[in-house]
């Protein structure tokens, strides 16, 4: 017998779960392993009437292996062990608890109801009095960790460090205010280190245990982003112990700051001992062990991401702004490290926080007849039609599912930042003033995409990837110089083409002369953040890489140049290009193409796009997208004016 015998108006109503007190269980109820069975009542209520009248549960469903039972309206219902433990932890002895629990309050067998309720999920969590985050059952150290997090988090808040760290998080480390705030934070941290509860020897243990709490499987669920971010108030439970969101956030920010603070302090002490030759003492070994222990602890990226997004969301909301951002920005932020049970949810779980949700017109559809490929394709087409042409940059040539069109990002796979940055932060503007105009004849359900653009040229030849496609470090000077030499050779070929034809493809000769220095780093600089490089930054970085290699090759490893910001930046940005191959076009344009590009592929600029793209023509006169490219002399709209536009059909 189903507990959903009465359907609800799924667009206006929700169901709530009344978790009955332990003491109210029927006398006939048999205890299971010493626990009184869980009894609940499920009832419908309008969304408006429910506001602030319940608490929403955020948890990981967990495996259905060894499922347990609860009683809902007198009917036995199977639930996962994790949900059973959560309900058991939240049940009171003598008072009822009103909860919203997705696995029970939504009829998971009714795809129509599920789709409509998912559409309301943002409101469900935003309207809850509290959201209870259940991290899972306790383990051997979690109780101690929860207590320590509470102590540290409250101390950080009470001493004013939390507020300082929040302000520092939005500033660059070169900002004068950041320097001032860092000095204030350092003084407060020094005071905390005098506290016997927070000694340095205990901090490494605390860091490790906090990392374990933040690495629990709960944090890898995509749905929790919306559940935690939009909620008014959040409490986090591990077993029956709880802490408030702000306390956890304060402890995490403190942990991240202290890792840097202590690592810097210990490194200075170790360097002083190295300079004095005192490296055999027990003190040196102890400091070295502390340094290694502190730097071996990593805060989970998904957990840190969720906490940061929630903070920014509510700061913006309290300031009267719109805390939501476009769907593509949300998809980009959570492109790695987050899991879902249903792959369609990589889109659906973010819709509630998307500012462009109404414009996109995407509605959750869980019917078996609607494929994941269809969901991803329709979402990509909707975002592109709304003006986000550079959604194409997230479609990368690594798809395992060959039913996904070449122009559609497959969010199930790792999607990398184009050129180490997102298009909304990019200094590029390849299409210049040629803004995107939506194609009114676009078939929304088709796997094809019609897009207008301009042919730049055809790829003539390509060089190998830098460092064979592996991440480039500053110790790989020979590989860096080989990459630079390949690009220099292509630039010389371009110069020869110009001399032979007399046709100048660049806006001016100055732009041509910059190519050997600019192309290796895609005309970017990465000091504090990625931005357009000045000519001097490109020139100096290029010269320092080469001179450093020559000095070390001629006079030994210790003879290299000092590591300047310019040198470090040049290496960092070259490392971001290792997935690309240097290329030259038939007319002589030099640039960086996706590693799967081939001679004969076409370089194009689509209307409204910041990046040029490489496409490949097929026998049916349609095209497949290879990926975004850097083309020197095209990136800032200097080439586009007066060019003839044509329509491309991507498949």
C-alpha cells in the first residue's frame, strides 16, 4: 500500500513529515536493536501556509543496501540506513518535529510530481525555519572534532578574526587594505596561539580532523549546494552533535588561514637553521615534521566551495542585490568534485539559484524517454540563444558519450577553464562589436546548432603540445624553451609569408613583432589573478625564461636568474596552455589550438564570442566543434570589422 494515496497539487503544495516523539510509539511496537521504531505522519500543505513552519533536511541518501523501515501514516516504508539514522537522531522524546525530507515528501515514482517539486526546491529550503544538515553517523573521532570545531569557531568569531578573514577573502593579496587586515589578523592569531586550548602541536591534529569532517561523502552531493546556500539558517549535525553554519565557516576560514600562517612561520625558521648549518638537531627535525604535517592537510574543495557560495549569496541578499547568477556560471563553479545520482540533476539541481532560469525556460523532466544528452543539449542551446555564445568553450574534445553533440558541454566529465579563466572574466573580445543575435529558426529539440560567424582562415600546420601535454613546472626549463622555439619558428614562417605575398594580416607591424612573446602565454599575465598582459610583461617574461635556461645550462643550476613575478607568471600561464598546440594558418596567423586540431581545420569567430574557435567540416556540409583557440591579431576585435558573416550548422 502506498503512502501517497492522495495526490497533491504539485505546483502549489508540498508534503510535510511529522516525526512523532519516541514516547508516543504504540506499546505494541517491537524495539529493533534497542531502538523504538520510527513513526511519522505525512500531510499536504500549501507552500504559502508552510513558511517557517518546518525544518528541511539536507543529507546524503546513501546506499539502499540493508534498507530499514519506518512507519508513515501507519504504513511501513523502506528508507536508506543514512536517512533512518538521521530521523533517529532528530526524534525527540516527548515533542514532535516537523520536517521536509525529499525521499519521503516527494513521490519518487511520479516523474511529473517530482519535476514540479524540484522546480520548487529553492522555495522549500528558503522557506524552512532551519535546514538541518546531516553529515552522517558519528565515528571514533567525530564527536571530539565537532566539539573542537565549536570551540575554535566561536573563539574566532568572538575575537573578531572571522570578520577580518571574510573581508580578506574578497581582496587580492596586493591590495593595501588586505595588507592592513592581514596584519590585524596575524596579531589576533598570535594571541590565540597563547591560548592553551589552541596550541600549535594540537593544530595539526585539528586540521586533519576538520579535513575528515569536510571530506565526508555528504559534501560531494550537488543538491547540497542549493540546500545550504538558499536556507535562512543552517545547523550541521554529525550523529546527535550539532554546530551552527557560521561557527563551522569561521573554523574553516581559520584553518585555511592558519595553514598559510604557520607554514610561512615554520618555513622561515627552517631557512634560518639551514643558513646556519643547524640541520641535524632534533629541533630542526621537529619543525620539519610540523611543516610537512601542516601542508599535507587539504580542505575539501566541494565543502569550501559550498561554504563560500553561501556566504556570498547571503551578503548580496542582505545588501539588497540579486544573489543569483546565470546558470553557466554555476555550472562552471561546480564542474569538478561533485556527484549526483541522476546525471540530469547536474542541470536541474542548479536551476533554483540561476538568475536566468525564466529566460532559459528549462523545466526538470525525469521521464525515461528524455535522455541526459537531450537535457544537456537543450540547456546548452538555451544558454547560447540567450547570448552566452562562449558556452561552446566548455564543450571539450574528451566526450566518452558519443551521442552528445560536439558543441554541447558534457557536465558529467571534468570541464577545464578555457585559457585558465572564464569568458566573463576574460580580456578577450574576438567578435568585437558584432554582438550575438539569436537565431529565431533554431529548432530547440534538434541536436544541431545554427550559429553565425566569420571564417578567419584554415590551419596549415601544428607543433607539438608544450611538455607533451603534462603540467609545466618551473624546473622544466628545457621543455619551456622548446615550446617557445616552436612558436618562434611559426612566427618566422608567418613573416616569410608576409614578405612573399605583401599582404599584412595584422592590424600593424607592432602587432606582428609581439607575436613570439605573446603567443606562448596567450597574451595573458597571472600575478594574483589572470589578466591581459602588457607588452613589457610578455617581453620580460619571455626573455627571462630564455636567459634563465641559458645561464643554468652554461654555468650550473645555481646560476639561474632570480625568480621574479614576471618569470613566475610566464611559467604559470604557459602551464595553462599545455592542452593546446601552436599552429599557423595558411595566411600566417599564429596561435594556440585545441590538442585535437588538425591541418585543414577552420578557425572562426562566432558572433558575440570572446574566443575564436576551431571547427571541422564534415561531408554533409555541417561542422563539428573542436574547441576554443587563441589567435594572435584576432583576440580583441581588431580583425572582425568589415568581414562577411555566414551561418554554420554545428552537430
